[in-house]
């Protein structure tokens, strides 16, 4: 293995995430979704943006390797790493998983970056500086940050010793090694039964120098439930309002229906669909919440399919579109404008029916009715109009 050979990453994702399991319903932390990808994929993307890195060995829990081969291939298909990779099975302890990963490295590999997929925030710049130090002859380079707490060695609840903080560092991954040095340390660890929590420990125990470089305060390991807030989706909820307006002409046609409620004795309506002026205005208002156009576009009156179409169905379809756009509807206010018929006897029933169609409480729906003082076409009893305003909350992430 030449000192100027390839640098590969071993990305560890074979742990069971026991400290976090209860808080996330048993999902292994490396598979938690963050910004549209499983957590482990973020580190893979960072390696792919580190020019000195040639390829990646993914290490997954043994019983999930087959499934993860497909997942990684799919992720690479959507957002290509642009580098070779392999998927392999981890072991019982972290150090077993690393060793399995090392055994998958190609013969041209001279250096390796071992990284915990539970550290998704490590930067490509830090990875590059670790590789630079190795290229300059260091066999082991690990990122380290200052310790801010005073650290004590304890036995049960008794303090045995206070360590000198100025000589302490907290270390992170990726940890960079010359492959022969790390491989030999792993073989020795196996032979002598060393049980360690990072690779640098075994290289130190094997008597080699391990160098530190500047770590990153942000490069935290997602370990305990309180760390989950770091990978919560950064989302904002903003209010939105949609407005709708519709008119129908009176004349021999269809019996009057308003808000899905039949209005016995009301003038007949000329209409292509069921002529429910109120639900049409409401459906347009729902579309307005998310820039969804208008019902004329989605349900053209030139279409045979829309002939006699129930406005309840139109409303249901636009509600699904609003939900798909990430909108929660919280309020509806509507006004029916007509000289005839008298609407006050029907108002409560319309309110109840609209609330049920919208999946809202009755107190989130208001129905008003007015005349136009005998002015205009409603005043002349030639037709009816309705307006609706819908308020929603839209989630942006
Ligand atoms: N890891 C691994 N194989 C193991 C144990 C750990 O690949 N047998 C990986 C984890 O997936 C993680 C990294 O090593 O990315 C650091 O380990 P840790 O934070 O301890 O993760 P877990 O072991 O999964 O968590 P816990 O200790 O809470 O069970
Ligand atoms: Mg662990």
C-alpha cells in the first residue's frame, strides 16, 4: 500500500442507537429522517464533496444489509455520490464494525477516514484538513475540541480524581489513519482483547502517535434524546387566506342546493353541475390558499365528467389538494347574496353541513346571508351569488 494511495471513508451505521431508541419509537438513529434523507446519508454526501476522498464503505446492521444495499442504490440514483461505494455488515461492537469495513477496502487504498454516521454535521473542510495532515506524514489524525466542563474520574458516586482540564480534549470523528497502522492496531486489539470506544485508542495502545487537529463545535454526535432537537426539521408555519366568488342564474334547471343543503321552494338554478353556488365559492377559496388556480380549470364545464357533478365531490377533491400542499384549514367565513329565497331558516343547517364537509367544528364555520337592497341582478331576483374566505396554516420546511 503506497502512502500516496487512495483515501476511503468507512461510514459506521451498524449501531442499535439504544440511548435514543425510546424517544424515537425504536428507530435506529442512523435511519432517522432529516432534511429528506436518512441521517447516515448526510455524511456520505459530505464525503462526496471532499475531493481527497475516493470512495465509501457503508457499514450497516447485519440483518439490514440486503435492504440497505437497495436503499443506498436508490439514494445514489436520486442524488449521486459520484464515487464508488460498497455496503457491508457491521459487528457487535463499534470496533467490530470498523474492522469489517476495513476488510472491504480496495487494494489501492492507503488511508482511511473512519466516521460515525451519528455525526451528520462534520464539514468537508475538516475532512480535507485531516487528509492533508496524513499526506504530510501523520499516521493518525483526529479532530479535537476544548473541554468546557471539569471532568472527574469516579467510582460509583465517589470522585476518585479530578483531571487537569487544560490538558484534556474531547475528540470526534472522522478519524484519519494510515490503513496499515489502523489495520495492525485492530489485529492487536483482537488478539489482546482490547475493548475501546474509538479507533485512536487502539492506535495509542499499539504505541503509535495520534495527532489532533481542530475539531468543530458543531460536529456533535446524536446520542441522547436531547440531541434530537438538532435534527428537528426547521419549519415555519404561516397563515394563508383564500377567497372565492360564484354566481348562478335563476331559471328552469336544477333545484336549489346551498352548502350541500336542499332549499325547498327556492328558485331553480341554471347550471352545468349541481349549481351549488356556495360550495363553488368555497372550493375556489380553498384553491386560493395555495395558488391552486380555480375550479373552472380543474372541473371544466365543457367536460362530460363534470355534468351534474356534486359540489361535495368538487370540494373534497380540492381539500385533498390543499392537504397535499401542507395546509391545515382553520376557519371558513361565507356570505350568500340573494333577494330570494329567505335564507335565515337554512343558515344553521348549511353551517353544520359545511363544517362536516370540511372536517371542521361548527365554531370554525360562519354563514351569512344578505340582500343587495333590490339592486343589481340579485335585487331583480335574476340570480344568486356567494363569497367565501378560508383561512389556513401552511407549513414550510
Ligand atoms: N456503530 C456501529 N456498530 C456498532 C456500534 C456502533 O457501526 N456495533 C456506529 C453507530 O451506528 C454510530 C457510531 O458507531 O454511528 C457511534 O456509536 P454510538 O453513538 O454509540 O451509536 P449506537 O451504538 O448506535 O448507540 P447506543 O450506544 O446508544 O446504542
Ligand atoms: Mg454505542
